C-alpha cells in the first residue's frame, strides 16, 4: 500500500513542518502576550485604560483573526518578499504564520487575564505594588495555566496553517500531500502525511495538557 511513499521526502517534509511550527510558535507566544496585555490593560477599568489604544489593538486583532489564512498569505506577499526575499520555502511562510496566529493567541491571552481574581489584584494594590509588579507578579502568574492552554491550542492551529501554506510552495507535509498525493493521485502519500500531522497534534496537545496540570495550583 505504501510503495509510492518516498520516505526521504516524507522525512524532509516533516522536518519543514516542525521547523515552521516551532519558529512561529516562539514568536507567536511573545507577540501574542504583548498584544493580549495591551488589549486587556487598555480596556475600561484596567491599569492602562485608553480607548484609542484599545480600539486600535482590537481592530488589529479582529482583522487578522477574521481573514482566512490562505487569503492572508496572499495579502502578505509584498511584505513577505520584502522581509524574507522570497515567497517559496519554509521561511517564506513565517510572516503569515506569526501574524495570523499571534492575533488569535492575543485574544486567548486577553480572556485568560480577565479570569484573574480581582481580589488578588486588589490585595496586591493594597500592599503597595506598582503597575509593573501587578502585571508581572499577579496577572501573568495567575493566568499562566490559561496562557499555556491557549498557546497549546494556537500551536495546533499553526500546524494546520503550515499545511495550508504548503499549497502555495512553503514546503512541509501540506505541500507534499498536495503535490505528490493529490496532483499525482498517490493516496498513500496523502494518508501518511495526514497521519504524521495527526501525531504531531496529539504530541503537542499531550505536552500542553501535562504542563497546564503541573502549573495549575487551583
């Protein structure tokens, strides 16, 4: 059944998927937390309440969350060419992967921060904590389980994004499944690529669940 599978190409495609996902998730984590903090802290009643900043950040997040990823890649072609110098290969997919997933993760970060017990925040204020201390010693530590759970969901989303990016030449398992599987009518290649992607997703979800349970002290 698997006689049409080129295992060398499959291994290379798996590495490209892991590379794109890994690099993108690191940038997504930091950018998403920064953007999520801005969303939350600039909202009404919070430390940095600012309607203009909140509206701008909300608009940015909503726009990039609502655009289908395949369209986002096309829209970002000029930007990608400027930054990466090419539209082909794993590196070319990174700008769209990071921008698309960071907007998604930022919203999850905002939700996690809103779940922090207001009593803990008020207790920190009554003890004389400044804004920086409240952010880094209250909000982020208290919301950490939600942040880890959110980045796990985002990482899984990124794996699916890499598959879509492969269709336009970014490489990875999506590219292999489309080029060698669909276009050459090799169903076994598509099946193996799908199984590998599923295994990656299960591993990411398992690691995320373990870390979340370890840090959740509720």
